[in-house]
């Protein structure tokens, strides 16, 4: 493994029992035991198979920067109890090492894509309440990232089902978190209305394919699925042609966007504590 071969001194002893989770063009991910914290973490380490070390370093710096920004509280300090519970945490930034790496929160055991495929491969149907809950959780994360009370309004940039992790320790109430912020960016001036919709459009297209093409795998009436998905995604798709039609993040959780018209959809998490500029201006590049 690249990490084992080129790790900084002392790192091998601290992060025990590493298991490779997968490699992309710029980094490899490993689950390991952080002996200092006493918890499992994910190490994202520069992969030199396709790019040089400086390119990989830049991607890792960008990812940790975005996550640290989203974790910042109103006084510029990190406060996990105030952050969105739908976004993975970055614990440490070691991108200055000769082999750059970052330490991330370990969450769940499978991607949302794999979770959905497991339902397709079984003889059971996913209950509509679970489908609704997962959709709502995704929108909570997007609403949090795009809320205008943040100093930075972040766009994920690569939000497909492989970049959403699911924790199924409670099978009746699976929970998820958004991961892999390597392509994250902030909104550009003059494009504030259009930009937040990009993430929603990406995930909506994939979501629709599951609930329109495979409605029988979910506890939904196939005859009603097309109408319900139109309610969920119509406004988001309209954004591509007319940004003025893009719904505000707070409206992504209304019953009009719900799988069930009578669903009990939770409101977006409060972000009133996120009012002050971040401690480091570099967290919000323009």
C-alpha cells in the first residue's frame, strides 16, 4: 500500500489495522483504528498512480478545507454539536507531509448505491418511510451546505450515490452522511441562485431512476410513482433552464417534494449560530 510504504514516521504506530476501502484518481481511502482517539477513522491518502503528489495534495487540501468550513461554529471554533449531522467530519489535515493525508470520520458500512442494490437483490421492498427518510436526510445536508447564513455556501460537485454513506446499525431507521468533498467549491458571484441546485439535480436524476424505473422495489404504488417524482424533482430540473425557478434550500423539505403527500417532513436544521466570519479567511476561497 502507498500509505504503508511512504507514511510519515510514527503514523504506522498510531493508525492500526488499516483496511483499504478503495482508490480513486487522486487518493486511496483506508479504515483504521486511531489509537490516540480510541475510535475508527478513515484515512484518505495521496495516490500517486495517476497524478503527481502535488496534484493529490491540492485535492486533499480542498476537501479538508470545505469540511472544516462546514464544521466551524459562530465564533470560528469547531463545534461538532452544531454542525450538520449529514456531513462527514475532517478531524486532521496532514497535507503538508511528504505523503499527504487527511483523517476523516468513519461512518456507516456501505454506500447508498450498494444499499439500494441490496434491496433490489432481495425479495423485500424498501418501506416508503425509509425512502422518504433517506431523501429528507440528503436534502437536510444540501440545505445546510447552501444556507445563506454561512460565510461559505458550499457546492459538493460530485454528489452521486457512491458519495453518500449509510449506517444500517438500526435497520428500521438507516442514517446517512455525505462524503468525498474533493470537488467542493463555493458559490460564485452572480450565480447564487443556480449553483445550489447543481447538487440537487445530480442526486435527483439518480433518485428518479430508482423510484420510476424500479418502483416495485420500494413500498410505493407504481401507478403513483411518476406523479410523486414529478412533484419532487420538477422545480429542481427547471433550474437548469431558468435559475429564478430554483427553490430556496429551506423549501426542499416541503411536502410538495415528499414521496408521500402526508409525510412528516422535518424542517432544515437551525443554522442561526453560524453568523460570524470563520476564524481563517482561507476557509472560504473566492
